[in-house]
C-alpha cells in the first residue's frame, strides 16, 4: 500500500512528479510542430490548454465581474499561490476567501461573480456551505477537487478534477501541487485569445512540460532535508519568510511543520517584517527565507541582509547557481537549500517540495504520528 515507503505522507511527497503529470495529462498540448504544407498553421496556437469541464464556460468566466477563490487550509494556500497568475492571465480582479470567514461575514456575492471552490476531499463542510451560499446568490460555481463524485464536485456548475490520485496522509502534499497546476491551467485557458499574453503563456506551458523532471530533481534533496531536520528537531519554533508568489509557500510550509511535526511555525509576509516580526529575530530562532529568482528577488536579498545584520540564524531557499546569494550568506554561516529555477508562477510548486520533506523528517525525528496527526481528520465534514 505504501509502495516501499514508511508513511503515506512520504509516498505522496515522492509521487509528485507523476501526480502533476496526471493533472496535465490530455489537457496541455506542448508540441510546436511546424506543418510546412499547411498555410493556416499558427505556431502560437499549437500550445494550448483544454479543460473539458470548463470549455463551455470560458467566455462566461471571462465576462464575469471578478473571480473569487474560496477554500480552507492547504487548498486556500494553493489559491493564494495562484492569485497573481490568475490576475495576470485572466485580467480580472481575483479575491480570496477562507470559507469559514466568508460565511462568518456573510460577504457579498453577486450573480456575475465567478466562484472557484478548491478542495482536495470535495467534502469540507465550510467550503460546501460557502458553495450553497454562493449558489443561492446566483454566482457561477466552479469546483477544483481531487475526488470524483464528492459533494463539491457534484454541487458545482462545472469544474476541473485535479487527478492527483488518492491522498491518504492527513497532511495534504501532492494535492497542493496539483491544485496549483490546475489553477495555472485555468488561467492559461482563460487567456487563450490574448495576443499580448502569448509569449508569457507559451513560456508557462513550456515550463509545465519540464515541471515533473524538476520535481524529480528537487526530491533528491531528501538527505539534505533529513540533515536539516536533525539540526532543527529540538527547536520550539520556526519562522518562514516569503513574499509575492512565495508568500503562500511560507504559509504552507509553516502549516506542514505545525500540523505534523507539532512545532510552532509561522509563515510571514516578508514585506511585513518591520511591522512586528523583526522583534522576534535573534541568534537562536531558526528562520527559513524563500528567495528564489522572481520579481521579488531584490527585495528578498535586502530582507536576508537585514536579518543577517541582526545575527539571525537563516536557512535560505534559493535557486541553484545563485552566486550572489551564496556570497552574501558565506559570511553569515547560513544554510542554503538550492532548487531548480522555473517561471516565477510555477516556482512555488518546486519550492514547497523540500519544505514538505523537511516537515516529514522533523515529524519522524520528533516521534510523532506522520499520517494521522493528533486531533486532525483528513476530511473536515463538520464546521
Ligand atoms: C493541511 C490540510 C488541511 C486541508 C483543509 C481543506 O495539510 O490538509 O488544511 O487542506 O482541511 O481540505 P480540503 O482541501 O479537502 O477541502
């Protein structure tokens, strides 16, 4: 059942090269084959995304007033990671709602809102209630689930199955990366007609093509993450700093450490550092800084420098071959986690993998139950 692994969580982390491929299978057309004899051949349209469950709804979604992502926990983090991608590709306002908070506030939803409900199980009570609430208000409800026939899959008007395969470990891992792939594909499908976005779309599609191999590459960091976990296993707390696309990575890494390793951990938006969190920084508290090369890189370099100036104990997640970061960190004695580079909207998919491995090893070393953390259930069917 566990395919030679000790725990389901470990198996599911290692399945990700295949699960993301399953999410894309039959939906992403990568090839750019010149058809010399065909005068109607358009090279740009060779790269395309077909989401069967959404094809009839694409123009309705495009003409909506806004896209609203609604989810809980890790699924919410997947929405957060893809918000900017969706804003940039769909060119619509995108809002994010934690299902419980949306219901607590009875937030306004309108007929021309496009509500996207993201849920691995498809049975989460708050997400399901938020779905009923949005339906009553006449919004188009789109499901992004991993469970065919689940309540959310059945009750939404249309949707996308992420096809990540059964996830048994309570901590969501492979569903998270597949949700991000599915939401990115949705953004690509919504932008198909945009000439202005063609080259951006093509580079994302090219990057999706090599994503499984890049995840395979990053899984090789397992021994390194075990040694980092050895170093951190007695700690009380672990902070994770990120911003931009990787704010979600910081929140998700902290959630994993909290829920399975039972260690206090907090994901912090690096842009908020000076508005409070900086007071926590000393020579003892371990801090992971996510500083891969994207639009936020220069700002993250400055965060690293400011933290080092206060003697912080840093673990920096950066791209392989980042000599600038290597140089800055050499003097501070920081530890580097080096990951392959991809387009910035897919980088969170690569970045979370070593942090999933870290939380897995921390849990085993601390002697806790990996697949069934105390007090938690895989599917939260009561509010
Ligand atoms: C964390 C985790 C939870 C779920 C949340 C929503 O690892 O698994 O935070 O993400 O309970 O569950 P779904 O996605 O099934 O709606």
